[in-house]
C-alpha cells in the first residue's frame, strides 16, 4: 500500500512538473561593459567617437580586466 502511494505521488509530481515547463523561451538583448571592480571602470574602459563606443584601454588587464557585451559579439580582456 505504501509503495502504491509513492508511485501515485511520483506520477502526480511528474505530471505537474510538465505543466510548469514554459513552452517558449524568449531571449533578451544584453549590451554593456563590466569591470571586475566598479572603481576600476575608468582604467579598464574608454569611450571613443561620436557614438561613445566603449573599448578597452591599452592596459586594461593591469587593472583587473573586464567584459564588453554588444549585440552580435562579446569581448573580454
């Protein structure tokens, strides 16, 4: 009798978990620049041009490095 209860409980959990799985997953766009420390941002990143494009400074790795995520690609130093 106990084994039957466990089997029914397991079946109910399995059936219920199938209902909570999303049918469609939507992606989101992530764009930005992150440094290993907030106070090092100005030493790791530099803005250039009229569009204020973010790039790494020449010695960004000396200050802990960082990560730049842009639509379509990502770069790390």
